[in-house]
C-alpha cells in the first residue's frame, strides 16, 4: 500500500461507562497511522459522558457528540457519519476493542482482494465477558466470501459488525443506516450483498464483549424493546421479498420467516405474528409460481426441441 487512506472509527456509547476508555484507547493504539476517531453517546444514564469528557481532556481534538435524548443506534451513527471524513468506516460499540493491527489488516484486505467492487471486509472476533475473560470466537471455522446474499437471508451466515470495515462510498450510496429500524446490521448486510461481494479475513481483529444487557441476551426481558426489534426484522424481511430473484432465495427467506414466527409466538406478539404469517403466505405463493413457471418452461422447451427434431 503506497498511501494510507483515512479510516474513521465511529464509537457509539450507551451506558458503557465501565468499558469505554478501554475501547477508545484501542483505537488510538492502532498500528495503522491514519485513523480518525469520532465518539457519540446516545443519552447514557450511567457515568459514560463524565468518563469520556475526562478522557478527552488529554485528547481535546477528538469530536464528541452526546444526545440529550436517546435516538437509537441508527440515527446516532448517521449523525456522526456526517462529521466523519474517512474513506473507510468502522462502527465500534464502546464496550468492544480493536486489536492493534485491526485496521491495517482490514485495509490491506481491501487492497489485495481479487473481488471487484468490494465494499465490506469482515474478520473474526474473540468473545469476552464483562471482565475481559475469553469466552470463545465469533466464528469457529472460516466464514465465506463472495456473493453472501442468500446465506445471510437464510441465516446460514452472519457478519460481526465491530470486526468489519465498510467503504464510505457504500454508506453514501445507501444513505447510511436505515433510521426506521431499531438496529442496523442485518439491513446493511442484505442491501450490500444483493449488489456487491463481501470478503472474509480469517483473523481475529476485535474483542467483542458479551454483556447480560446486550441486544441478544436481553431480548425477552423487555417486551417493548423486543417488539421494536422484531418489527424492524419484519420490515427487513418484507424488503428481502422485493429483492429476491430466484427460487432458492425465496426458500432461504421462508427459512428465516419461519424462525421469526417461532420467536414472535414466544413473545406473544400476535399482531406482528399475523403480519409474518401473511408475508410467509406471499412468499409461498411467489415460490409456487416460480416452480410452475420452471415446469412450464421446461416442458415447452422439450416440446419445441421434439418438434424441431421431427421436422
């Protein structure tokens, strides 16, 4: 690499007062020489703002934006994205840590990749607990690269957000994160993989902290929050239905809808359950039409071939 393009790390904090300094320092300690750090706090109710403000006394040039009211991840990220100048972006939660060579490794993968129009590179993550102790790894075997659309839709593959780097041009093209959603990653992966390849780097580039109050672990604890997240997933799946192009993609979508129906039933969110069932019916109908079209095309082709032969 002859030059060092600017990489913006957008660090989002919400009640991460215990961990945020370790996260911020992991950005400053990168081996890569051209990094921009931008910090945002989404109206934390703990001491996060005080902790960050004290740390910034030694780093006065780093931008810090704190919301007076909670806006959510998607809106807060987009707000900070507008302030950033990097050609590449990392979305870092304030309880996760970048390994020293994280940015160097991800940038190098962009520059050495054989894929054209590569927009996202993602690596592996070591999972740690609240005390920083090892729990395992995000991927226990190498994850796939290339056209990942169908595997993401069908839940055969997922991408670790803090272990990924995104080209700014992609976020500009997509208009940033979808602010109508309660969470950002699935929608980004789906919309990207529909159009562009994604590459996996088989190296641990971050430490991802698993907390009791994390999105996944606290899903059933707060019904209002769960409904918001589940509704966002339904909206994403509705969009997938319009993006799908093949029989196998609709089959992958059915797999995810079935999984979502089971989850929604457990939550007893019956109004949303009805919407998911109706979506499943629409996908089934589309899939049936595709199957009959294939049969008709195959028979018609066979008939034409036989007629030509006899002539």
